[in-house]
C-alpha cells in the first residue's frame, strides 16, 4: 500500500519529472501479493475493514485484497497516457476495467483516445460512445473536458466513416462544451 500511496502523491503533483518514479511505484504495488495473514481482515460495525499497518480501509460487500491493484492500474495507465505510451496505457486501463466493472468517464476517455491514436478506431468508437451515452449532468471540469474531447474524437471517427452530418453535430456539441479545437474541425469539414 505504501507504493500505491507514494505513486499517487507523485502523480498528483503534476510534475512530469516524477512520472517515471510514480510508474515504478505503481508497478511495485501491482506486484505485491497481499495476503490475509499479512494485512488481516477485521469485521466491525457490519462492514469490512482492511487493516494495513495502522490504517483501516472501509469496504462494502467484502473488501478485495486486490483493491490496490485496481487503483494502481488506473493511475499507471493515466501516467502512461500522459507520457504518450499509448499501448501501455491500453494494457493497464483494460486491466483496471477487469477489476472495476463500472468504468469511469476518465478511464473510458483515456482508453478510447489511446485506441484511436494506435489506429484501433472501432474499439475507440465504443469507448467514446459509452461516455457520451452516459449523459453526464455534473460540473466537474475534468470530466466535461474529457467528454468534449470524446465528442470531438467520435466526430473525427464518424467523418472517416463517411458520416459527415453526424460528425459535424459532434464537432458542434464539442465546441459548445468548450473544446477549442472543435471550431477548427467545423471550419474545415462542415462549412462547405
């Protein structure tokens, strides 16, 4: 757990010089083999607490000892994406999705974009579509930005598939959501 926490701290600083070290920490966290004997499971107040050292982590419906794997894969995938290791990001994010059945908007955005960059448009389209169909109504700027980029990216894929009207609609929505690149796509592909 210490590697996971240390890696998260390095990642969240935003200091790109710390990213390689953070990836190493996440890899160490993933490679650890937690056991009940080492960490211990404790039942308290009708829910499970996993004790690691002097800290307790609550869980609903039974805590998986592999919980830190899911976080480590997610974080490592995001860093690999930021440093343009798209194939590594795809592998890690898919592994994250095996642990986390309810994929997040950000994880689908990273996976879809990495798949598009690595010339896997059908799979990329699937992840962009999943995000867009969630009809997010919140105010989180990171999520809104990811969804705007997903609209733009889906529009590019639609345009390449010969669906210009749908592509232009996605470019327009992406622009309304604040994606500045979308205006260039509208000018280039839709104002004919």
